[in-house]
C-alpha cells in the first residue's frame, strides 16, 4: 500500500486563527468561492468546514485615494489534529 503524499498548503489558502480558545479559523476570499480542490487541501490539513458568509461588502481606498466598495466571501473552519 502506497502512502499518498499530502499536498503542500498554498500560502494564500492558509486560514487565520480567529480565537485560539475556540479553535475557529477564517479564510477570506475576494476572488470568488473556494474550489473543490482548495476545500480538499484544507480538509487534508485538518481544517473542517463550519460555515460561510458570502458577498460581504467592504470599503477600500486605492493608490490615488479614491474609495471603492468590494465584496468578499468569508469561510469558517475548525481544525483537528491529524
């Protein structure tokens, strides 16, 4: 039986800890929804999907000082020890 090599976690895909006490992690995407491949990589690294909030509106300022409205999807995970 051959052991499958765990794919490396891309830097952009690493969720950030919201609160060390409750073990919740958040991943924010401004580039659209997570793909099945990305979710599979997260799962293989111990991140378990809990919930998401889509099309969250946020304001940002560009290099010229003009304000714009952007949208992002927020994904929430718990993490298990592998």
